[in-house]
C-alpha cells in the first residue's frame, strides 16, 4: 500500500497524520518550523470550546509518534516537488541534509500566516509599545501573565480592535472568520482572571456563529463592553500613561475618546509565505485571496492526488480544521485503495 | 430624495454598497468633532437608502480634507459622495444662500468677493493697479455647461 505526504504540521496536518496512522497508512508529516503545532501552539485555551491547545496537539502527536507507519520531519523546508499521482517526489531540506520522499498523494495543510499590522499606521502598532497583536496577548495569557510592555505592570483596561487585516480593500477583503471568536474568548478569560480589568471590544459586526454565540453572550454578561465602530486612530497621551482611541460609536453617532492601557489588534489571516510557488509546482490554483483553491467540494483540488485541508484554503476555526484534516485523510485513503 | 439614479453622473459609479457603516470616516472627521450634525457615515447611509435630504445645510460643511477618503477600508470615497450630494443640491437650487451668493458675485465681477471702495482706496495708497470687474468668457461657458448659473 502507498504512502501520503502531508505538508504542514499544524493542527490540520496533525489530525490528518493521526487518522492515516490509525488506518495503518504510511505517512510523512513535514513541518518547516522546529516544532509541530502551527499557529495553535501559541494559544493557551481554545475557542469556543475552551480546551487546552497543548492537549489537543500533544495527545495526537504522541499517538502519531508511537505509530510504526508515520514519520515526522520538523525543521524541514520543501525545496521541490515533482511527478503526478501516484508517483510524487518531494525533496526536503533538513538539518541533516537533503531528504527525498516519495508518495502516492499529498495533503496540503500549510495553514495561514498571522496578518502583520505594521502598515496600519493610524493604530500606532510599532510606534507605541502598548499596542499589541492578539497573538502576542494570547501568548502572554498562555504564559500566565498580563502586562503592559511599557511599564511591566498589569493593565487596568484592555481594548480590542476587530477586523485588523480583514474586510479591508487595502489589506484582505475577506473576513478572517475566527477573530471575533478569539477576541470574545480572550476578553472573557481576562475578565475571569482579572475582574478589576475593564474590557472593551470595538467591532463592526460580531461574527460568532453557532455555539460561539454563547461565548459572546457570556462576555457581555461578565461586563465586557462592546462598541460598534472601526476606530479612526490610536494616540498615546500624558507621557504614554495611557492610549486614547478616537472613534465614532455608530450606534448613537457620538464621537468618543476612549482611554485604555492596552490596545489589542485582532489580526486576521494572510496566506503563508511560499503559497504561490507551492501552487505552481503542484499545478493547483489559488483564489484571488491568495489561499489555495478547492475544486467543487472541500479538500479536493483540480489535480488528482493533491488534497487541501484546513486554513490552507482560507482561514478556519479549529474544529473546521480538524474536520478537514480528517476529510483529507479519508480521501487520500480512498485513493490509495482504488 | 433618491440620489442613486444620478450617482453615475456625479460620482462615476453607483456602487456605494461596499460601505458597511464602520464609522472610520466620521471618527476621523475634523468637522464632525466640532459640528456633530455633519456626519459623513450618515450621509453615505442616507444615499444608500435613497433618503438623502439635499436641503440639509450640513452637507456643505465638508472641508475636503480627504481623511475619510484615505482611511475608508472599503474605498467608498465618502468625500466624493458628499460632493455628489452637494452638486445635485446645487442644481436643484437647494444650496445655502451663502454659496449661491458667492457664485453670483463670481459671475458678476469675476472674483469671489466684490471690489469695495475701501479696497480701491488701499490699493491706490499702496500704488497697486486698479481692480476691474472682469468675468472671463471661459468662466461664463463653464457656468453654463455645468449648470452653475441654473442653480442660482
């Protein structure tokens, strides 16, 4: 029986490798970073379920490692990929030199890259230390601390600005799908741990589908304040004592100047570096958004034996990534059986 | 009134529906800060809804600073929509009296303020040449073609 090559060791790739190893199919899981887990490994608890991200990753990785059929290659950069189903040949650069991997099919699970907000100058990112990304905040909370970079003290107030690098013609036109969910989740987690901390979320539309709607409700119940607005700008005041967010509250048309000690930019998702070149070597298409294009139904591409799963075809939440990781594994297994 | 059928003439497109009313325009508007009755976001919404009040004087408060134009995440060009509204208002004779008066003066003497006797005296003492009422033929033509003379 043939083998499957999985590109990307985030939660999607891990799920696919986990399922394929359960089926006894030979699998190679390739990750270019030194550690498995992708973007998920930066989170403490997940949204909307509130499970521990590390448990989600480690339990499955342990099972993959114990399987005789799976090989995990970390710190491995794909240098070329040739051939067609069922004879793909991939060449990988690792710390131990070049390694060749042959496979019958490929699962592309390259995920997303967090949006870099440097270009959004009016929000002061890179200019003021206390304007941080939600990813940075998530890492802080995971490490069990919440401090302002400017003075190392706990902030008295934290304000999230939504849709940074999402639904914006100058950056990405699409909705990144998960930012509302993580912002509501992080705000609730902070409120729980630091009840004195004032929490605000500045949003255009809150998109918390299905059970995440309950998290939204819970956040409001706990006193997180929601303002419907995309702010005009963020400025530092009184010798960096606090930041002032200038915005129009679109629900009552009032211009407001909200003082806050920490501004959190809820960044969206960009296609990861190298998506274009991988698409051309696999002869698959990309969407206008820059993410890989699925053909007709999820996980399928225009090329036989090449499947796409998770955020590689556009930003997705964790449970969708798990579902697509499993779906791609099933399709790859079906093809091997044919 | 419903400006949508005329939008292509004034705005170049009738596609204003990308606006999701986020308020970035109004939040950064230097006029709104001091004259809250001027709200760019609300003007865009009223145009989309086909309910813009062209007799509203606050439409004319825009200073054309272009902040809303620069920051709009959907590139709706709110400034141009405000101008579409004022252009249409002017043609319908709905412009404020002050705007109409300025245009009357330009059409009458070729300048945006009348030549006063004080100005004449001052120029004489300073040895500057005398000012003359002189409306250029080009300006008359522009006023006629654009409908400027009609809106008065």
